[in-house]
């Protein structure tokens, strides 16, 4: 590359100088320009020319676009240089970085003939905080705004004039404001890959039981689909789905999945909408040590590695290279904290797993009010401890969610019904859900069969329409906490989304404003009060 650049430079200089001698300073300057790429980049080539701010020739261009005009970039911040006589003993006529940047900026503006685009990064990619533009941008806006404003120059006229030349684009290319048809045309995006899901509704395969009910709508298949804005306020369930036949048997896993999240179950299992409803959206910010130390996936990975017998240094090394970890020293700090916080949990799990029991096949006949229904499944992870004869053992790397606790409760009820305690004997069944911050324990439930019958009836009811049972919000309601707490959990606070923003809940209850009514409160108490009565937390577990 060096030889080819030298040859090209010599040929160019020879064509310019002809028979005149070539001086060494001229050759050195031409080589520096060629190697740095500034001279070639700044020379107009008839199409699009890319150039640095310093290398732009003051020539007329049809369109001029300047990028990265942030504070500290133009003019550049002065760097302290040792033995800098310009700073120690300034004299009149010394070159000024600020003055030269102003001259180049003025030349940039004067070079544009038709259009001038000046842009800077207005938001931090890490926390979305506002970033300052170059002082040259600020001065230009302060100068041009009054000259574009209509008389009289009031705040409204000045703001309108500023908005005519100043456009603030969203930080992310998938922002919903970019696809709003009522928004500023200068902010519109037409990238199909970033369009919201509702603007192109997925083709939803319906269950076999719904084909007959929807056959009358086949004539409208070729009609134009409404766009996302028209669908936003329309209820998803306008009427209950056809009631399925009473099942002869329900799997334990299906019942646990339903109780842990009824809205998601009816969408995924009944309507087969399981391809675009995710539990967790990917992060769009760069992870840091604090977020990584609280990451549920990283905590689970750390505990799994410790249970597998990996050494502490090897677990830390594996965590540092995990794709969800930050880079550099932050990864080292986060990995060390994850191992330290979860080492005791892994040791406690190993101690309890020392006395494991065989799996239990569950085959219960539940005498529900709708008719007898079998509950079938397999219970794994049974252990024995001095305080009880048998119990389920499970763990989470971080504090369990409400949905995870509900699933564990259904499994505990099945174990209590399959292994009833003898009359007059102490509690024979206790199930424990260990996590890094403590333990949740369910004591023996003598009315387990009755509770399972009640949950099975909720399961049958929830096959036709989503139940108004929302794991986190219903939990707070069952604990009879103030209504402000219920609304904060449901609606969110301080910019954080609430449970109503869960993808499954948002779709199943779209267009409905009666989610937190008396039916919601009754369901919360019906399902969760027995759970809370049999729940013991870390301070009550022996």
C-alpha cells in the first residue's frame, strides 16, 4: 500500500510540475495528505464526497451534510501540552483553535447551495440523557430563529420558527413515533423491519375447535386489513370462545402453566399465539456491572455452574465471557459478585439434595362441580429432611416471580394430595423454593384436593376467555395492600412498565377498562388466599 501510494503521488506531482524539480518539503506534504486520506476525500468526485472537517475545500456543493457536531467535537477541546508556549505566553496573532473552527464552520455553511444538514447526537445511547450540541450550532439557532419567526416575536412564534429548522429524531430506529402517520414528515421512517407488530398483524393459526366458529368470516379474508392504529382500541375478545368439551384429564404441567399466567396460556395454548409473545424483551442499552449482578439469567447460570462442581475461578471466567455481561473491569466485578452472592445458595441446594427421593406419578381424580376430572403428571425433585417426610425442592438464582411461586404452589398441592398426612400426625409434606435471598416454604395442606378442584374449575373457565387474574397485581390485592400499591403494580411508575404492559395481558385485555373490578378482586382472593395461608418465608422456616 505504501509503495502504491508513493507511486501515485509521484505521478500526480510529475503531471503537475512537469520538468520542474520536486522539492523534499512538497513531496513530504503530498505523502502525508495521501496517507491520511484527507486530500482525496476532500476533492469533489462528481457524486458523494466524504471529508473531514479540516479537509473540506471551500467549493460550492449542492448538498452539504455535517455529522457529529457535538459539544467538545467542534471546536475540539483544548488539550494541555507540556511546554505549550501558546498557552503559557500568548501573543497577538497566535492561531486559535476556536477561531479556526468558526471559520471552517462558516465556510461549510457558505458551501451549501440547495440544502444544509447539520446534525449531532442528542441523546446518550447508555441512559438516553440529553447531550449538548456544539456551541456553533447553538449560536446559529439563536441567530436564525428570530429571523424566521413571524411578527410579533412572542414565545409561540419563536418556538414555531425553531421547530421549522430543528428536528429531534428518536434514539432507536424502532421507536413507535417514527411510524405515526400524524407525526412530522421529517421524522417518518419506512423501514419494514422496524415497524411495530400491530402494523402488520401476524397470521394467527386457530385451534381446531375455533374453525367452525370462524368459518363465516372467510368471505372477508381478502378485505384490506386494518392498520395498527385502528386495532389499538378494539377489544381482542369481543365474545367468549366456544366452550370446549370437559376434558377427561388435565396434565399437571398444563394446570401449573395456566395458574401462573392465565392470559398467556389461553393465547398460546388455545389460539396458538406462541411465536411473538416473549416474557422478556431484549435490552437495548449496554449492560453494566450493577445490572449484570442482578440479572436473572446470569444468576441462574452461576448457580448451575456451581452445582455442576465447577471451581470458583472457572465459574467467574465463564461469567466474564457470557454475552449478557459488560466488558472490561465491569465484567470482573460483576462475575465476582455473582459467585459470592450465590455460593451459599448452591451449597444449601447440594446439602438438601443429599437425601433425594424417587419421582412420584400423580394420578388424582378431582370431583369438581363440572364433573370428575383426572389430574395426571410426574413430580420430580423430591427430598427428605429431618423436619418433614417428603417435599419438593426447587431453586431460583434470584427472588422468584409471582408466576414462579404460583407454579410451585400447584405442584405442592399435587404432592399433598398424592401423599396425605396420617390423621393426628405432624405435617408430612413441606416444599421449599430456595433463592439467593432466602427460602419460600409451603407447609402441608390438608385441603389440597379441594384446592385443586377449585383451580381445575378456573382452568376450564379460562379456556373460553382470559381470567382477570394477573400474577403480580393479584398477589398485591390478595395481601390487602392499599389500592395505590395495586395501581402502581398494574400501571407502572417512574417510567417503568406495569403488568398491564405484559405482551400477553396487553393483547388479551386490549380495549377493556374493567380489568381491576370486583371479579378481579374475587379471583385474587380465591386463588391466592390459600397459598398465602400456607406460605412461610425465610424467617419462619426451620
